[in-house]
């Protein structure tokens, strides 16, 4: 899923050089199947519905994109043992 792209410190040239459409085109060229979802809320909702066992979800960006990771972590921890048990099972 691809959320809206927000400019952070980009200059005008950089802002014009990228778009969701351009990103989707490149991903499809390399056999991906991207979906422009728009808002973070919609992306979070769609991602929570993924059912792939042992799948990996990668988020990239700055700022509010971290909300998706936090929401997915909350959901995952509801299905797993307590965080104390997880720390013992998966030490750093």
C-alpha cells in the first residue's frame, strides 16, 4: 500500500520529480502490485486485514507513518503472549 506523499524538506524541483503515480509505475515494472490507499487511516485498516502468516510489513517515511506500526504491533500483541514472555522468547 502507498499512502499520500507529503513533502518534508523538499524544494520545488524535488516536489515535482516524484508522485504516487510515478512510484506505482516503477513498482509494477519490477513485478509488484502496489495500491494507492491515500490516507494513513485507510492504509492502517487495510494492513490490519492482511492474513499472511509470518509476513513482514515494512513502513518507510517520517512523521505520522509510525502510527501504522504502532497499531499493527498492538494487534499482534493481543494474539501473542505478554511482552514479558516475548522478551524471554526473543532476547535481543
